[in-house]
């Protein structure tokens, strides 16, 4: 009977040791992965690059995985402009920039579609006093707003 108790204690000690080692490994893995996750979130977001020209100010934007779509407006001309800007330049990727008068979409849709290294657009529509539909895409991941910035 004593031998069986001794084996049980030895077995329990082994299990406890394995549990402690497992906990240490899990903690070390979490600590090692944390800086990588933080570094990935520190990628600089795209900023508006002024591609629409003078007199245009950003009135709306939508974040994409690899950049941002900007809707701009020029109050002197009544025109809206859309440009899609990548977070960082690099090899050419499929990109789009699109804008339309919301009530006449898709008939008024103006778009720039192609493979670009930094931005797509600018594309313009005269939408003074109207709502616009707009959006963009980088590397086949995009967003579309079917009606916004009315007025």
C-alpha cells in the first residue's frame, strides 16, 4: 500500500510540474506576441494628400484596412471629390475611388479604377445641395456610403 501512495504522490508532483511549465510557456508566448500586435496597430494611417486641388477640404472619410477614402468639398464650385489614399506606398495594388450624386446613382457615378502605388482618384461630381454616394477600395477591400453629406 505504501508503494501505491508513493507512486500517486510522484504522479501528482509530475502533473503539478507540467501545469507550472505550461503556465510559464503560455505567459511567455502572450508576452512575446503582445509587442507584435502593438507594432501592427502602430502603422500610420493615410492622411489626405491634397490630390483634389486647392479649395477642397475633407468633409468625411472611411478607414480601409490599407488606407483611407476621403470625401472632400469645394464650396466655391459646389463640387465633391473623392480620393483613396494608401497607408504606405509600395507595389501597385488594385484601387478605386468613386463618387456620384446619390439620387442618380449609378448614372452619375464617376470612378477611377486601376493598379496604383499610392492613391486612386481624384474623381469629381457637382453635387451642390444634394447627397452624394461615395467610396473606395484598396487591394479588393473597400467601403461604400450610398447617401451622405447632403446639402
